[in-house]
């Protein structure tokens, strides 16, 4: 299973996600995702840019958020 950083990389990085969202998602927002998780409203875009599933995104978010809680 990939973590959020791996999923972002597979999508082409923060710039590619920003461009694919037509500017709706800022690059700064993408840089926060590894620590706060990917908001559910952006999952469809990430799934279209990568070979990822909602289940993988959910698990990656749980891992990111549990690491944040542990800090």
C-alpha cells in the first residue's frame, strides 16, 4: 500500500494536481496532505490521475492522520 506522498508522486506531483484541478487545489494544499490527509472531495481527481482506489486513499489518510495524532 502506498502512503499519501507516494500517491501524490504517482499523480505527477503538486503542480500536476493543481493544473488538473484547474487551479481549484493549490500547490500549498497538496503539500499539507501527507500530514493531514487528502480531503474526500478530491479523491475522484486523484483516482483519475493515478491507479488508486477509494480504499487505498482511505487507508493512506488513516495512516497520515494517526501519525499526526501520535506527534
